[in-house]
C-alpha cells in the first residue's frame, strides 16, 4: 500500500492548499474534512463486515482503482480550467464532492488494510509488523508532502494530481500481486446483523472498549490540525506550498523515529506507552499552535520543532492502539473491530 499512502500524503497538501487558495476560508476547509469523514464513519462499518467475509486484497484493489479514477478526474478539471486556484473560483464544490466519494472508498477499504497485517505475520510479530508498516507510511510522510509542495510550485496542481493517479495505479498493481489470506464466506445473516453483532461484542469487551474510546477522544481533538495547516502556512508563517510541504515532511521525521523505536521494543507496557504517546501529542500541538505568539521572531523554527514531536506522539498513539486492539480481538471479529478503530 506504499503507493496509496504516497498519493494520500500528497493529496493532504494539494487538496487542502488548493481549496484554501480558491476560497480563503478555514470554514470551508472544515467542511471538506467533514465531507470526507462522515462517509468513513458509516461505511467503515460495512467495510468491517466485508473484511470479515471476503478476501481483503480484493477490497483493497477496488478501493485503490476507485481512488485513481477520482484523482484523475480532478486532474482533468484542472487541465481544462474548470477548477482553478484563483481566489473566488466557484468550482470549489467539486473538491468537496471528490472528498466525499473518497471518504466512502476509504471507509470500505481501511478495515481490510488494517486487519490483513495480522493474517500475514501472526500475533507475536504484530507490534513489530505494525510499527514497520507505520515506518513505511512515515517515510511517505517525510518525502511526499514536500514533493507535492514543490511540484505544485513548479508545475501546478494538475501535475501533482496526475502524479497521485500514477501512485494509486502502482498500489493497485501490488495489491493484485498480494497473496490471498484468511477465508472467504459470503453466507450470513446480512450486513446489518453482522454490524450489530460486532458492536455487542465490543460493548462486552472492556479492554477493547476503553482503547476505542481513548482513541476516539484523542483523534477528535488532534487530527484536524492536518487539514488546517494551510491557514498557518499561508496566513501565519507565510511560507507557501513549499513551506507547507516541509512542515508536513518534518512531522514525518518524528513519526519515522517513533516507528523505528516501536519496531525494536518487546511486547511490554504497551498500554502505558499508548497513553503517554497521546499526552505527548496533545502537548506538542499546544506548543505548535502558540509558537507564533510566544516567540514571534522564532515562530518558524519553533513550529518545525513542535511538529516533529507531534509526529512522534501521533505514531505512538496510532501504532499502539492498533496493536492492542488486534492483540485482544477474536479473529472472527477483527475486521469489524478495526472498522470501529
């Protein structure tokens, strides 16, 4: 899924920056995030049922090809000029619709992507495998946002979207080559009954419920910073697309370091590390948010320093929550629990 993560990291920068330049509105940026998130919230439940019923590689393949089609469509609208980065352009709604459709695909695909790791490596190597998987994702975070920013500055947004399309197609090719894992069973009482069964299971599993609740609170309060970065880079730090790419890539340095450390650790005190990582993430975000107020002359270096720590906390939170959930869940509920995650 490296190609998919490369495209997603590029799109985090390109889509948010393009929309902000078109509208100048942080509120509309928020609506775009909402458009992408609501479908993920609901369709991930059905994606979890699919992950428990069908071959996960096929779910991944369909999601990646669908993402490639949507990204290619945005590239074409940029080429013909229907979508333009000029302030006041009325075609910004196309990016909202694209985000909504991508949210549906992500919701269906993500549970399979999360659950397939345990089927490939087994329980004892799970934390190390997830840490290495996150390391690959963080290498993408280190390289791709900066690349996206410089492609936008040198060749325009359409070039970035064509490059993203190619990355999705690369990912789909490798997904097709993956081995089939687990079992495939299309029989059952129906998707809604399976979703209800998964929810009842989690409600009675206290450990899983606590992990999911803590994750929910931390994600709710921390993740919006990614989509609001254009407000900081355009209006606060005034560093443009290249600077935004650097900022996102620097956060990948912290995330990469955290992944390497977690990949080398034994399966001990994972719950405590999960909580400490979440706390570190929150404190680093507070520091980043006020960096331009505390020391205006050092605002940019301070922001870069705090965003490194944000990357450390974000990776620790994500990797350890994922590990704990997959370690304690029963195999027959894995896809549905990862859908809730």
